[in-house]
């Protein structure tokens, strides 16, 4: 009886804890439909006194937001795939025990992580030398290689038994075959984790577009929504009549709902890799 009571108590605690975690999301979603009067008088309410689609109509008017969604989705997909490929392969070279230049390469990777080139040098590199201004690659290339993520890969690779490489070498496999046939399949947990980090970085970024994008057809979602919010605040200051405009707080909440949605759906697909043993199945017997 005591064991069943303990299980019941743990279950109720987990349900209550889940509701507490979901409560901010509920406030965000439900108040994004609230009328401006309800937000002005009552603030964030569990159930607003009135509902409206004014905030979403304001955000979804025209086709620009859909174009920006496509730009952000493209940059996220290309950047995540390219970043994972470059980082995983580079980290494998760093972690390889027979690489004579691993110390030099590690030093060359560590220094940029501590000392940046500065904004002027970074801008000149992308615009003057690489000629990437107003291109999708300006949103992808600067984040393609993250030194911190590379060292996470290195730590994982070094935890794997080198006997895997030696047995494959005896069977005649070269380093490319070893990596793609043996190392990559058992690296799924760390690849999924770093892939999520890359996806979040690309999806939430607006800084690169602010620096390098002048063409409105290449505005990513975050920069477009940032400009919309700035325009709303400027219009409020100029007109003074806030009732004639979409509610600023409602637009902010609707903005969060529109931008966070895809990332929320990605988490359940990645979650299982956070709890799976990193070397599960790599060594038998």
C-alpha cells in the first residue's frame, strides 16, 4: 500500500509540475488573441474577456512574412546540415590519435573562440572579400563552424574505444569508411544534440541579416518581426491613439507564437537522444 501511495504521489507531482511548466505557454497563446482593452486593463489573464485576430492579421498581412519564413527555414536547414558536416568531420580529425597536427589545429580552433576578429574585420571579410552581401550564404557561412560545438564532438570521439578504428582498418577500411560506416552511426546522440543547437542558432538569428541583408526578399523572420515591432512603437508615438493600432503586447505574444512553433515541434524528435547512452551499442561483450 505504501508503494502504491508513493507512485500516486510521484504521478501527481509530475502532473502538477508539468502544468506549472505549461502555464506560461498557455498565457502566451491565449493572450495573443486578447483584445487590446483586456490587455490594458487586466494584463495577462488565464482567460481574457475578449478575443480578436487583430494581432495575427497585422503580422500576416501581405506575403512578406511567408517569404521571410522561407528564408529562415532555408537558412536553418542548409546551415544546420552544413554546420554538422563540417564540425563533425573537423572534430574527428582533431580527436584522431594518429593526427600529428591535432595540437596545432586545436590551438587554431581555440584562439578564435576566445579572441574575435572584431566587427570591422568580420564585415570586410563577408562583404569585400567573399562578396556575400545580399545572399543566403551571408546568413549561413559565418555560423557554419562553431569551435565550442567542435570540442563537444572531440570529447565524444575520444570517449569511443580506438579498437573500433583498428578493427575496421584490419578489414581494409579507410578513414572515410570508418567515419561514415562506424563512427557516424554511433554518434547519433551527439549529432542530434549539436544539430538542435545549430538549428536554434540559425532560427533565432537576426544579427547577420541586419549586417549583410538590404534586399527585403531576403529578410529572415526574426529581422522582419523586429522591424514590425519597431514600426508599431513608432506609429504609437506618432499617432497617440493606440486604439486604432493593433495591441503592442498582443503583437509581441503573437510574434512569439509564430516564431517558436517550429522549434517546439523539433524538441520531441530530439529528446530521446539526450537520455540515450552516448556509447550505447558501440562495444559488444
